[in-house]
C-alpha cells in the first residue's frame, strides 16, 4: 500500500497542475476579450452549453457530474466577468428566493445579483442597459399578464431576447424553479436548441389549428400560449423544438399557410436544450 504521505504528495502535485491550468485558461480568456472589445456581453450561454455537454459526455469515475458542472459554472462566470462587467437582475418578490437561488447557482459566487420585486422591473433594467442580464420565470400557460408581451411589441421594438434557460443541469433530483435569461443579445445555436416564436393574428387561432400550421411549416411546437386581449388581436407564444433564426424562412411561410390569418411571426430568442434532456 502506498504511504499516506506519498498519496498526499500526489494530491499536492495534481492541485498545482489544476491551478496552473486555471491560470492558463484565464490568460486565454483575456486574449479573447481583448480581441472582442466591442462585444458588450462576455456571457455566451450557447458556448457554455456546448462545453458542458462535451465534458459531461466524456466524464468517468466517481466524481459526480454535478460537481464538474458546478466547478465550470464558477469558471464561466469569472470568464464572463473578464469579458465585460456583468450584473444580473432577478425576479425576487418578497419571501421568494427561488429565482435568486437559481441565478446564484448559475452565475457563481462573484457575480453581482440584484433582486427586483416585479418581472417588469427586471425587464426595464435589461432594456435600459442598467444590468447585463435578467432572470425571469419561464413563460407559463394561464399567466394573465405575461412578461413576454414586452418582448413581443413588434419585431424591431426591443433588442431584448431570451438567451438561455435555467437550470441547465439539475442534478439535485428535486424539482427546481425554472427560469429564462434575457439580455440585449441573440440566441446562439448549439446543435440542440429550442426557440420561442411569437405569431400575431386577428382572431385567436386554436391550439390545434396553430399546431398543424406550424407542423406544415416545419416548426415542431412543444407548447403554445395564447394571449388574446381583444377579439381582433391576439399573440401566440410558441415554444419550437428547434433553433429558429431571426428571419428564418419557415416563419414567412406561416402567412400563406394560414391564408394570411397569421399576419406576422418572429422569434424572441430561445435556449440550448438542458443537459438532463440532451
Ligand atoms: O468562448 C468564448 O468566447 C469565451 O468567452 C469563453 C467562455 C469560457 O469561459 O469558456 C467565457 C464565457 C462565456 O459565457 C462562454 C465561454
């Protein structure tokens, strides 16, 4: 049996290597950020998703995958901070810390996170540029005053988009709150993605009509939320099981496929399919 002192010596040597590699990685990030000085957002959730999928798929041994993900969350957060000062605003109504907790888990120990009482104040801070990203509840059916309407006020009215979904990896086995990250940025495709599409119409279309139109257009839908504030105007939020780029030709087909009942359709962003489901 190897002597305990030898084994501790091996651990010391490994710790030195890990530390050297972390410093080397930070140096590479510094070079990237110097080359991308114009880019406001150091955060790239799509790239993070690809890195984590790759590491988790090659992972072996007794160290839990969740630990690997946890370590890389801190690494990503510190890299994103190096790229540009990052601040997070999160929906944190009184006595409800579930979104704050999700954000802290995702953005690590060092990122400034500010709680906002209302979803609208989170959105305002992102849209005004007071904060880099916002964390908001996942859009849900039955919400009488959905926040996503603020992202759906005409295609060019806002640069704020959904760029990620939380949690990306839920290893706890318990149901966590679910949220999306919004930013003045665009969704980056990663090879396994979903996008949110808004379809505008006069009279609301039924879910089944809309679903079959979407299928014909090649847009597989997972979830449809209808918001019809008056009989002559409605907006439908569709979660599509695929990446939909701004200006995707499938969106333009919806008009003719629906005999012009859909007057306009556009994407408001989306997210990389979470690791647990990939
Ligand atoms: O790939 C980049 O552009 C990076 O800035 C690197 C990096 C990383 O640490 O891996 C940094 C932060 C992003 O959220 C994603 C990737």
